[in-house]
């Protein structure tokens, strides 16, 4: 089968394969980075949700806040 391919075709496919492997590595790294950011953001959101709920409760019943 390889004998039917020209050296130029083999080189082109090899180069494309290398490029695709590099792209997969980059996307994997990007995905890992975004996943870490998401994991860090979740506790921040939970904290903000609790803070908002507390402020809403204070606004709803200012007497109990003092």
C-alpha cells in the first residue's frame, strides 16, 4: 500500500499528523486549565450565593439583623 503513495504524500500526511498531535496536546492543556478555573470558581459562587441570601434576609427583616 505504501508503494502507491508518493514521498510527497507521505511527508504531507506525516506533517499533518504531527500538527494534529500538537493541537490535541494544546487542547488537552487548555481543557485542564479551564477545568481548574471552573473548580476554583464554584466555591466562590457558593460563597457569593450565601452572602446574597444573607443580605436579602437583612433587607427583608432589618430588625433581626441588629
